[in-house]
């Protein structure tokens, strides 16, 4: 049933007559009332009036209040924009149509817009630009709908990035924490949900994605206009844009939602392994969550030098291209968890959004837990419980150091919001039962769809289904800084596998001779987690005692058990040589890299140049992950090996230096920088690229580069080289170099 305008007016009259009996509960009741379209705006006025009655009073002494946010005076319905990226100046030119309904008479509507210029083309308003806002000034009457149009130009310093990807231009956005208002006039407040319809004009060679469904694509000369439609409102930090050279594959989910998977032109053979299980994850979530996917379609786009693993923009996930992997890379560094995490956000975060940062766990905790549930479907129960165990260990260590944080609080760490949030949901599910938990989550999403929520809202839905008070649970898991390690342990012990793991783990302090049988048992048809634990307990033991167990582990043919050997054995001894050589063909780039390095070191200690050369010949041509973990190691070792193809040494060194350049992913550049440091071979080009890296938009890479430069500038040779590098730097890079050289 939807309530009409006359009904809402009756409520208002009643409230004014009985103001002293009015409280917040009434406000919440009215906010939840389903209303007709014609009554929507009046309900907003009613809410504003109730707020005034409840917190200020009618006919009595008013309390001092903070200035109300614009959301209480203006309802921005939609923002439609046509944007044109300017690659040469790294700027955006755009046209914007803002549709809004004042909730009372106002003379000013403000949009968040960082350092933009505007061209006033409106007839009903004056448009002016301030440092952080675009201001629409006019005579705007309550409950009338207005649309104001203007042109703007933005030169984003953050949020929208122009990136060179292997010689090709690429544009992508990351709005969370940085705000869409750096490239698109919008509203930074997450509580103002707006329908965004974006059109993009870009060179025809590029594919364009943004939120919603592509409804039109028109070629105009060398450019194409891509027009997208969103049908539901969202917070502006979830607006996305990508421009680049891509191919895509599209197929429907079981429910018929179109799923679009983008990949670089050269990565067609990696598309399957990168997006493996994507449809299964999507179908699982629709069933498990109990609420249909809330948007028109779903797109996933990899980009170079992304700030994080991925970002859950509404209907359009952008993720780091470091997760684009082949079938071997899938073993060690696949996209499955990030894939599931960002998809879960389409419900938890995008459909229902936390009102403020203290409730951020409602987004990240849910996404983390539901991603783990999806992985459980794919990889099994043992995987599920072991991942819970790993996060519990991290949380326990943090808590033991006195650094634990309560879940419902602003300023929490990722470990708190993500992992502790996931654990809180896992314990809640066990407390109330799987059926009640599932029903409460479904009710929660349906009740607050396209709205904003608090922890109280979610817990009220759980208690309503459970029928019991959950005060003790909330005290321990939501509002206590210490991690509840004992309760987590009891939960883990419900798994027979985890009980076996704990029994094996308890043997760590014992000498090898006292635990041979249980270790041997763990390596027979091994569970990979038990097998790895057994191998780790062999480290440091006398090889004469452990050789039999090592050979059993080698023979297991379990990729992760073999990987445990490759990573835990510091120095190869003769009885393990043959087995280590077999690692070079394993379906794991981590195992291959470890075996390659340790075999090279072994042959060097044996002064066996022919073996070193043969090893290098065998490993030539392998690149590894997108960060070139094997190739950069091969180049470094080949340069450090005596008499190895000396006439080609210059070309090999040049290749290693080239990987420090900005056209390559920062993960590959980072490896190249570190290996050049190890062989003390920075030249003018690599040093120039290092200084440029010190101003990179990714703070993690930037800090790594800065720390390395700080080491290098202590050396006189580096100081000399830097003088010859300065003419090759821009103003920002020169300014940074000047600061650190003082």
C-alpha cells in the first residue's frame, strides 16, 4: 500500500498538536512510509518538519543547532552529464543537467566541485564557481521541480587518472575516499543518493564504460558518443568512468542479468582464467542473499596502476590489472576473492550505504564475509575455515598488542572493518542460526534499498527475526576493542579439519624424532593445509632425519605442498637437488621463482658454470606474473653470471632498465628498481624513472620509490647522475627532488 498526499498532511497536523509527545520513533516511521510519486516531495518536507519538532520544538525555546546539511533543504533527483576527456591537457570538459526539488523556498543550491570553471548557460539560475563548489543561485520555490544546465571544465588532481598503459592512453576513476567532485559536479555526502546518467565523448579507438546500461553509441568523425542510463539512485562516490583499448565478452547470469567482462587486446588468452567462476559467484549471491541483483547490468574492467585491488562502483567494478592472470598464475594470484568481494558490495554498500564512517563495517565486513561464502562454494569448507583462522590470528595479534579496535567506530583499520567485520557476521550467524540470519539480511536489504543505514538498523532487523535481545553479542563483537579470540577458536573447532590442524600445529615445539608419525600421516594424500604445516615443521631439522618426509612431500604432487618446500628451504642440499629441479615445471610462478633462485645459488656455490648457464637457458622466455617476477629475476641473474652470453649483456641490462619506465605497471617497475639496486647498476635512465616514480599517484609505489631514492642519494655517484637527470623532469618532480636533496 502507498500513502497519498492527504494522509501525510494529516500526520503533520497531528504532530503539531501533540509536539510534546513526538519522538525519533515517529521520524523513523514516516521515513519508512511507502508513498506515491506525487507525495514523495511532501514526505521530505514532513520529515524536515518532524526533525524540527523533535530536536528544536514548536512554540518553545529552540536549542542551538548546527547548520543543517543541504539534503534537508534540497532533494537532488538526478545529474545528467556529457563529458569529454581532453588527453593532451589531462582535463575534462562537460555539460551538466541538474534536476532538483527544493524542500522549502531557497535561493541557493550548492554542488561539490573541486577547482572547476563554469560557463553560465542557465536561464533560471546564475551559475558561479568557488574553490570547492558550483553554486546555483535563483528563486527556487518549495516542491517545484527545476533543471539547471551549465558547462564546466575540470583538471582533476585526484579521483580521475590519465594513465599510459604500454603506450596506450587509459582513463579510470576511483571515487571512494577521494570524491567524484574532482571531475564531475556532484554531492560528496554519501547520504544524498542521486540518479546519474553519463554520456562520454572519446576517440573511437577506445572502449568506454560507466555506470548503468549502454543505451546509445553514435560515431561522430573520429569520436564516439557513449550514452549510459541508470534507473536507480546511488551515492556519488560510486560514479565510475573507464576509457581504454579493450575487448569484452558478455553472457547472462542465470537470472538474465548481462555480465560484461573486459580485457586488454593482448590478453584474450587470459580472459577465462582471470574471470573464472564469475558467473557461479553471481548466481550464488542472488540465491544466498535472497535479493535480486539491484542494477541493470554488471561490468568488470581491469586498469593499470589502480590504487587498490578493486572498487565496487555501482554496476561497474574497476580492478587492478595485476589480477589478469594465465592458467598458471591463477594458482597463486587469482581474482576470485576480489571478484566476489566487489560483487557483494553491489548489495552491501551500493544498494544499502552506511550513513557515516563509523558504520563502514556494514559495507566491508559484509563484502568480506560474503566473498568468503562464495569461495566456500568454489574451494570447499577447509578453505573457508582456514581463511577464517588466518584472519583470526591477525586480529588476535593486534588485540594482544593493545591495538584492537571496536567495530562500530570511525577511523578503523582495514583489518577491523573487513576481517573483524566478517568475523562478527560469522558469529552472529552461528548465534541466531543460519535461517534467521538469512531472513534478517534479506529484510535488511529490502527495507533499506537505495537508502542509508546504521548498525542499529541492521541489528534491529536481526533481533526482529531472532525474537531475542542481542545486547551481549553487540557488546562483545561490535563495541569492544579486544578480539574475542576464545569464542572464535570454539567456532573454528566445529570443523574437523581445523581440529586436525590445531593438533598438528601443537607439535611445532617438539623435536622431529618425536613427531615423525603424525607428520608422515599428514603427508599421505595430503590435505594441502595439513601438508604445508608438516613441511614447515621440517625446516631447520637435520636432513638425515627429514629426508624421507621431504621425499614424501615431493611425491604428493600437491602444488601447495611442493610450494611450501620451495619457499621454506633456505639452501638446497645434495639429497634435494633432483627434486628442486623438478619445481621449475610446477604450475606455480611462485614455486618456479623460488626454485630458480635457489638452484642458481646452489650451482654458484659449487662453481658449476655449465649448470648455471643451462639453468638460465632453461628459464629464458618465462615472464611470470604481470610484475615480471621471473623475467626480472632472470635478467638480474644472467647479468650476475660469469661468461654468460657476454655479447648480449648490454641488451639484457637495457631490458631490465626499460621495465622501470612509466609505460609498465608499477608492480613490474618496483621489481626492476629493486634488482637494479641489488646489482648496484642504476644509470641515468633508471634514476630518472625512479625520481618520476616518487610522484606517482599510487601512494604505496610512491613510498617505495622514495625510500629507495633516499638510500641512493647517500652515494656520490647518484648525486652526480641526478644533475644530468634534472633537465628531464617536470616541475613537480624537480620540486620533490629539491626537497629530498637538501
